[in-house]
C-alpha cells in the first residue's frame, strides 16, 4: 500500500513539474507559436521574390491523441515559385537557408523531390512540388490536445505595405474588369529578423472567364508564372498570384520577409 501511495505521489509530481517529452503532452495552443515562427522561417528562406502566397491556417478536429482522447491538428502552408525542372534546386536552396537545428534535407519522394525538417516541439516541416510551377511548403503539428486552442496573431495591414498591397490588388482587378474587395485582415507570419510576411486576397466575383493577357502589362510581359489558369507577377515589393478559373477569379497579393 505504501508503494502505491509513493508511486501516485511521484506521478503527480512528475505531471506537475516535468516538461512535456512527447507530442501528445503539448497542446495546440503551445504548438501554435512554433508553427507561426516556422512559417516565417520558410518565407525568409524562400526569398521575397519567390514567395507566392501564405495560406490561412487550417485546424482539423476529431483526430485521436490516445484511444480515449480526441485532439486536433494545425497545418499552415505557403506557396513558392519553382519553374519546371528547378524543383530540387529550389528545395535544396530553401533547406540550406533554414536554421541548422531543423536538420533540413531534401530527398526523393514518390512524386519527386521532398523537403523534410523538424521545427522543434514535434512540429514537422515538409515541402514538395505541385503540378503548375509551384512548391507547397507546409508546417504540421500532428494530432495533439487542443488546450485553449490556436490563436493566430491578429494583424492588420498598415503603413507602406498597406498601400502597396491595396494598389497591387486594385490594379489587377481593374485590368481584369472585375470588382472586388481585399480581405480586411491578412494572413501573416513573423519574419525572423522582424516584421511580417503577409498575404491579402480579393475575389473578382462572377463574370466571363478572365485571361492572363489582361495582366501582362502589369507584369511588364515578364510573369513569374504563366501556367493557365494560374498567373503570377511581381510589382514593386508585392507578388500577385491570380487563379483565373472559369467559374471564379481569385487574386492574392503577398509581401515576403527580407532575405
């Protein structure tokens, strides 16, 4: 009986004082800042000229932390320019620019080269090519307790960045002959050296299918990406990504991190 009491006391003390040692003990709210910082590191490593878009955070609930406890996972993604034939080199360059403690590397996957890294706190980083001249880099917590939940840092576009992002979207919409409003709040990630990478969107609304030819003058006829229905170009510090699907027009304007 005395041993049972001692074991219970030791277990209680360990739970109260020892740092977590497995992912299942770290909650989503604890992992959230790690994920956000990792996205900023990826944005810096990709370079402002190659960063195309920061996607909104996605939380998937209903996974199982243990057979008896439900959890959730947080995933954030960024899209990076990688023309056909350069995917491995771009991934390798990004891996070289990531913090050494991440132990980032590029190897062969089922569908081409893949980047793998460890951002710490059991947060995984991966990257792989898509089919249209882009790389998708994502940061994933895996399933873990929700805790108080993920709370993204709230940030509004202000100062010169606000003017640049708004001007870029307004010019693109005007060229396409579409109305639209930018999202009132951007998706952001903290840059390692200060400041933030950020993306704002505008939906062009219904109408006939838009042509990338209308955007060519804004790109000085030198787009970063021209893979219909996807078109991307750079204007000043802003990268504009247009998805000109037949039933929808979607524009994203992004400012990256300093290299």
